């Protein structure tokens, strides 16, 4: 069944509030899930509403939680998510890390006592890159060019990449490692207490913004010259443009489940 984004937002927000989420937690989570649907990522969209409601009802997430800053020094900070749904925390961390990078040339924001954070690429539209306990880096050169002046960077591969994620996201933030958190696809289990890490670098502190953008443009142009190559995120943004021009298609059984949770 097709629904407008505003109606899906209302349903998701109401369902999460009825499950115990405070208004800010419910609103920020619902907005992210609808945005995921708009970008053609339904596995991280409205299908997460029943799981999150289960998290809240079964004690895997604390609906009364509000994030707080627990460490603050120069270019770095640590935000305690306090076991809530981490969308408010992630928004805070991204906004904060950008300001630290502008002041110091580089900024790092960690989140601890966190949980499933959705689509990292949506959080990172103003920045470009981050690390998550799930072990998947998110890079988007096109979005970095269009939306900001902060440097997106990549990482290593294989076991070294997995080790880097755990050291940066878990050890630095004092969070659980991957094997200590129960599945995000079950509404029963422990509080995940995982960590996230956001890094921003201001090119103005190094080669300068003009040189940086020229080099990024050269990299992107060179990539696109090869047949079949597409920029990371290209499909998501094309889907979002199409979805915003119309309605979003949601499976009937899922929609019925969410409507029942929101009633």
C-alpha cells in the first residue's frame, strides 16, 4: 500500500511513543526511518518500527533516556546514549564534531551505551565518513562535495578493518564489542551498549578548501570515466528524489502491524 511520508512519520512516531519512547526519541527515530524508506532502504526503514517497539517494551532500550556529554576535551568528546534509541545522540554527535573540526582542524565524537543506529549514510550527509560497531564504513564523495567542507576518508580491509572498528568504536568509547551485543533483529536480548565513532577533518587546515575540492572532483571524474562505475549513494539519492515526488510503497502486513502499534 502506498502512503505519504508524513503519514508514515506520524505512524512511526506514535508507535514508538506508545512503546515507551520519549517524544524527542520517537521523533528523531521516526524521521530517520522514513528517510531510509525514501532512499530505497526498507530493511532499515519502517520494518524497524516493530523491532524498536519490542526493544522498548522488553527493556533492550530505555525510552526515558536522554543523551549526555560525559567527556569533553578540545577536539574530542564522548556522548553517553544512556541505552536509548540513538538517533538524538547521533544528530548531536554529528553537529558537535563539525564544530570541533572547524575550531581545531579535526574533530572526533564518540557515542557509548548505544544501539542500532540505522543508515549511517543518512546521519553523515553533513560529514562523509564514520565507523560503526557493525563493521561497515560509509563513504560518499558526491555528498561531501555537495553538502560540506569536511573530509571523507576510507579504511583498510578484512581483519585489520574489523580490528580497527572494535578499537575505535568499542575501546575508545568504552563500549561493547560486536560479540557482546545480541542480534538487532530480535526484540529480546541484552542492552547492546555498542559504540559509534564520528571523525571530521577540515581541509582548510591542510591543503585548503579550493585544492581539496579540485582533487575530489578529479577523483570522482576519473572514477566515473570507467564504464559501470557509480558513486556510493547514487542509487539512494535517485530513489529519494523519486519517492519525494510521490508516495512510499509499504507492505500491507507491515503497515497493518505498525498501525496496530500506533493505535
